[in-house]
């Protein structure tokens, strides 16, 4: 469905060209959807008299964020949802922009959004009969598909907490950083999705039935819960990262203390051996055969005294 119009009337769903959809004035409602970045197809949006310039610019914008604005008897609704195909070079959440008014809906998606297939199935099954049903269906489908992905972030963070092992600090830090980064990217659009749907639910349009408002409020509530979950994941990830940082600092302190203890033990011994190793006259006991072993024994005694002093001060336990 790159660029097509679907007519929903008393009978089955009928497909027509975008030009036919733009001029249709019969019963039912028409949904014209453009998918991709074809300039010729996007130019059809700006050529329709019932689409204001502000709405047309928003529909064809390169970058957009979730929003809901009223223009006369129509509403501009932008939402973000999971992409049908993941692309490592792009955001995981794809935008769907809709200009909704009485009996007509124009939508644009530069990349295919996963909710489109589900909405098409509902239309062909006769479950969607007006623009309000279409918007509510997209809101419900997007929130339903996004909910497991947000929950998966929490489950992955639970696994990191349960597998917290000092021997796997670097692997845990990499996993936690990835989870936190994904939570931030999701949070960037999930919270505006909630605000957009909450705004739409309070607008008084004839094409927005009370049942549609209930579905939209339900989706907004699900987005609000996901926003809270993402905030919790981000805070928990930050706390785990701090724990890992503290653990690494503690390990460095222990290693530095061990090095300091060893250096402190050998410091007086180095002084003694350096003093007795000077190549000058007058070194005591230089001609005695037992002098070497005597100095070695004295060094052992000094080292044992220093080690005992460290043990008494409880430095070795730290």
C-alpha cells in the first residue's frame, strides 16, 4: 500500500486512486494513505483544497513528533509506533501523520508502520466505519504492539539485577547501557503519544463517537503506563550503573592498597640493602663470613615487623 485510497461504505472496502479519493463525495468515508518518500505522491497532499497549508506541511515534514492539533473541523494527529521492518540506521518508532475530518482521512508514513496491516484487516472485516474508528484503531494497535517491547526492557533489566556478578562487570555495564539507551529513545516518543491521544479524546468532533473516545483514552492510559515503566527502567539502569562504578572503584582501591602494602614492606628493606651496598670503605662486618646471612635475617625481621603492624591496623582486611 504505497499510495492508495480505500472507500468504506455500506458494502465491502473498495480501493481507488488517490485522485478519485480526493474528489469523492458519496456515502462512507475515504482513507488515503501515502507510504514512502516519493515526491510526486507527497505533492498530492498539498494540492487538495480541504487540507490546510499547515496540515499539509506537517504531513509531509521530514521530521515530526507526536502531536494533536485542531484546525477548524479537522484534527492533525501524529503518532509514533513500531516499524514493520527494523532499520539499524533509523529510529525503531515510525511516525504516522493523519489529517482527519468528516468522512475523510489523509495519512502519511515515510516508513512502513507495523500497525497499518492490523488496521487494514479491521477495515476489510467491516469493523471500521468512520474516521474516528480509524484513529482509535491506530491508537489501539500502536499501544498494543509497543507494550511488549517496553516490558521486555524491564525484563532484561531484571536479568541484569539477578545476574549481578563482580566477575562480569564489563558485560553487565554494556548490557545496562544498551537498555538505558533504548529506554531513552522510547521515552522520547511514548510520552508525546500519550499527550496527543489525551488531547484528541477531549476534542468535540462529530466524527469522534463516544466509543472511539473510550478506545483512545484506553490507549492513552496504556501509553502513560509505558511512560512510567520507561522512567523506572531508566532510573533502575542508572542505579545499577552507579553500583557497577562503585564496585570498580572498590576493586581499584583494594588493588592500590595491596600495592601500597607491598611497597611499604620493601621500602625499609630497600634502604637497608642500598646503604650496605655502597662501594665505600667502612662498611661494617664486610669481612665477616656470616655478615650476608645476618643482613638477610635482619631484613626478614624488619619485613615481619612491618607486616605485623599492618595486620594490627587491620589494613590487610580491607
